[in-house]
């Protein structure tokens, strides 16, 4: 949970800027407000960094919609081939009320952490162990 002071700062930035970066519970979230009238925004966070390769099991997890229990907001995953990352995305309403914004960020970051754990596990499953004599 963000402190009131931090939430006020984020709300102030969002009311003047269209793009704001927030570090929330160890997750760096990029908030892009693209429709001020309806309050629509896009949130994104990196949930997997592959260095210079994205393993097949991670790719399959992105393609096949795996459900995260407790996921109450509609999110999606996307591959960024140039940076070898997987991004969690949310497009929907983003209220500038502090309580509603805090709740949305908490939910989004919880889902991001769940995906991060799941994709890291998939990555480890693709490791090939070589016995050395």
C-alpha cells in the first residue's frame, strides 16, 4: 500500500502528465493516461526479462491464456522481442481518486508478481542440465 503522500504525488502527476512511472511494492508500473474524459489508462509492467533469449515454455505461457486465481481486472501479456521481455498490460478505467487508484495498483502489482513467479518457474523448467564427469 502506498502512503497518502505518495498517492497524492501520483494523482498530481497524472492530472498534469500523460505518462507516469511508479514503483509499487517492487514492481515498476508505467501508467499512460490516454483519455482524460473517460479516465481510460494503460498500465504495464515487466514480468519477465530473458536477457537475450525467451525460452519456449515462457512463450507458450504467454500464448496460452493461463488464469491467475484472484485476478479481478482484465490483463494481458505481450512479448517484446527486441528487449526479450514479457509485459503485463491493463487497459481500462483509472480513477484519480486515491483509494481507487491505490486499489488498482495493488491488484495490478499482485498479478504482476504472480506472473513473474510463474514465468520464472517456466524458465527454470527449460534449463538443460549437463552432467560433467
